[in-house]
């Protein structure tokens, strides 16, 4: 009767293949493989967490740029719809490109440093 504990342990070992600790020791190679996969999934892959984070930051910057461009577009469209602003823009263009002047104005042309060639 005193040997019953050893007999039960031998039975368990024969039936279930050893203690769970021994099974974990056999599967030691899984941990480095899991660590490599985690590094790949987190940093190196096309769909890695690092790349997703970087793309979300870039997307935020592009959204800000898009908002600024929309505001600029609205401003320019407003200038084109407004007759007074359109007249001022046309007048400024004629003055700068063609050298037109209002009656009584004198235009002075100063050559730039690179126009002396």
C-alpha cells in the first residue's frame, strides 16, 4: 500500500507522456520563433504596426494640406465671382506684365541683378 503513489505517478507518466514542464522544455524553439514573428509583424512587414502608425501620421499631414488647399481655392473662387476683385486683379496684371499706367502716373523700371546679362 505504501507504493501506491509511485505506481500512480508511473501510470500518469506512461499514459500522458510526462509532466507539463517536460512538454514545455520540448517546445523551447517556439519562443524565439514567436519573438521573430513579433518583430516582423511589428516593425518589418508591409502591414506592420510601425508602418500603419507612420502612414496615419502622414495621412493627418495630408488632410491638413487638403484643408489649406480648399481654403485657398474658396478664396480664389470668391475673387473670380466678385466683379470688383476681378477688375483689380486684371488691372494689377496689366500694370505688372504690360507696363500700363493710370493717367498721371510715372512708371520707373529698375533692372534686377540677373537682367543685366
